[in-house]
C-alpha cells in the first residue's frame, strides 16, 4: 500500500466521522487527529481508530492501532493524518 492510499483511507474515515457529528472542518494531510487542536473527543478518536482498523482488515491488512508500541512512542503516531499514515505503513510492511 502506498502512502497516498493510506492518507486517503484516513481522510475518508475522518470525513465520515466529522459528517456524522456535524463537525465542519477542512481535512488534509496535516489535519490534527490527537491533541489540543484536534476536533475529536476521546470517543471520536477511538471510533476513528476502529474504523481505520476495519478498513485495513477489509483490504487484507490486520493492524491494531491501540497497541502498546503505538501508545508508548515518544512522538505519538496519532498527531496528524500524515504521522498516522506513516505509522500504519510501517505496521503493514
């Protein structure tokens, strides 16, 4: 899977969540997913991760985004669409 494909999956799932919660915001590769400037609350964050895991499973890539490895990194892979895409690509290699 190429990075642009992963970015597309993440942005689609983020857009779906934003629409379901009536959140208006532009989404691009630098969109903040987790942290002070995120539009997601804790439930939204978990929902997004589960939705991404489900999409990845549908294309034959079983991943767990809430692993100890992901949660214990000094620089969170959940900061932005870009950092999450890089993290997922590393997981499926």
